[in-house]
């Protein structure tokens, strides 16, 4: 009887030890799973952060609206003088502000410069659009006589283009600064009869 009791106690102790080891093993496995899950979560967070917040894009620089303030145009002798008021927009989709330098918008007719507008330096806040107003005076002084300007004036429509490059820096969290630029290339059609600018198309 004593021998059986000893064997039973021994078996019970071995079973308890095995159960304890099994419990420890399960705890270790849970810990490994938790650490692995946390590492995967951290990797996903870093990846998303890198692809969104830390990804610095070029801002966009556009002519959003143009109004004719003054206009004279004649087919013979062919000439025009025009004063435009334009709204330009700097769209910054980054999570840091975009600080840009002074620049100039050049207006062309048939590839020939007819006027320019000055854009003062400024800052477009993070994930926002900064709108600015500029004025420009255009004339036909540099356009050669063999151009299609005469026929366009007679038809009552004149095609113009505006182009520029805006350079600056995007700053993230006051730590990261990266040079970025935004290019403008806009085409528009001026109705000489109604004195309205229509079909503004920017790329």
C-alpha cells in the first residue's frame, strides 16, 4: 500500500510538472505571437507613414481664373493691348508647408512673349491651396507681321498661353526640408467680343 501511494504521488508530481511545462510553453508561444504581431503592426504603420506623410510631392501651380479689365484690338494695322487680372493657385498636398520664391508668369501668343506677371514669394500651408491675385498687361509689339493674329482678331478669338516655374522647399515636422518645384503650362481663349477669357486648360 505504501509502495502504491509513493508511485501514485510520483505519478501525480510528474503530471503536475508536465502540466506546468505545458503551461509555460503555451505562455512562451503566446509571447512569440504577440511580439510577431506587434512587429508586423509596426511595419505596417511605418510603411503607411512612409507612403503618405513622408512622401513629398511636387505642388501644383495653376491659373484658376482670368478676367479682362481692359482691351483694344484692331485687325488693321494689326495690334492689341490688354490688361488681365488673374487668380493663381498653389496647391500643396504634402503634410508639411511649401515655402516658395518669387517667380514670373510669362504670357505668349504663338510662341512669342506678349507680357509677364510677377508672383511674390509666399507659403502654402500643409494640405491646402494658396490663392493669389496678379495683374498683367499684354501687347502685340513683338508679334511678327506674318502671324495669324489678324485672322484671329477678325474672328473675335485669340489664343494665349501662360507658363511659369515655382521653386521652393517642402518642410516636414521642422526636421526634413526638400526642394520641390511646380510648373505651370496653361492655355486659354480670349473672346474679343464679350471680353471674357474662356476655356482655361492647365497641365
